């Protein structure tokens, strides 16, 4: 072997040794992944998660969430969401669910316990429908958890065309029926606690 070949061989062995040493050195350093954003951590309080998410959103992304059909924000893993879900007397629009009498009808019962139980059923069926929609990546109208009920407007003018959606003309009865519906839909806050309210559906308190 010539001197030139010996030098080349020595160089190659040295280079290979250096590469192996470098690789071994890197292998000894454990891979540390960056922690997920706070808003993706379910163990963090809801208010903290909301503030963290909003702080990461661009102005255009914030305004896109202020409409009935909020578009998805893929970079933040925020899915699309429709805020329009009917549930005044059942969650069955565009689907299968229990349908109850119209509001003006069950208001005539003066039975707040009955209305409370009805709203609990609407809440349970609404959550089931929402979970099924998520499994199929559906985010359309009547598939969300924001129920446009109850309608607590006072019905005093028959020329208004949506009187059947109300509890009638009496403010006291309307207040009692509205309270029964809302607490049935959202659940008992004293039992659930504020963090658990998200497990129920929400409501819009007036049209």
C-alpha cells in the first residue's frame, strides 16, 4: 500500500469514527417535545384556556367567529361551528328526536316541573346528536350545542307572527317557564359546578 493510500484510509477511518461519535452523542440526549398550548389542555380551567386561545388568534380569525356559521381555524385546531340549533320543543329539526308541544301549548299547563324535565330530555338528545355529528366531521346547522331557546318575549300583540314560540302574555309565567327550561337544558349549576356546565347544551335566553 502506498503512502497516499495509507493516508486516505486513515482519513476515512477518522471521518467514520467522528461521525459515529457524533451520532452516539446525540443518541444520549433525550427528545423533549414542546408542551401543548394551554387551550388544548383539558385540565386547565376553561377561562384560562379561552384567554390563551384568543391571544393566539389574528383579527381576521376573531371576526370569523362572530357569525352564525363560524369557519374552522386549522392552524389552531379550531373546528367549524354553527351557532344555530333549534330546540324550543325538541331537537328533532333535520333529524330524529323527541318532539314536544309548541311553547304556547306547554305554557298552558302551568307545570314548570314538566317543562324542566322536557328541557333535560332536549339537552340529552342534543348532546347525543352533537357527539354523532363530531364523529362524522359535521358542523352544520342544528348540529351544535347552542340552542336558540327559550323565547321569553312577552306575547301581547297577535299581529306578531311568532307568538306560538312564546309562553304567552304573562311576565310571571314566562319567567317561571323560562327558568325551568334553562335550568333543565343547562343542568343544576350547584350540582354540576361551573366547569361541568360545558357538558350540557347551552341556550339563548331571548330571541
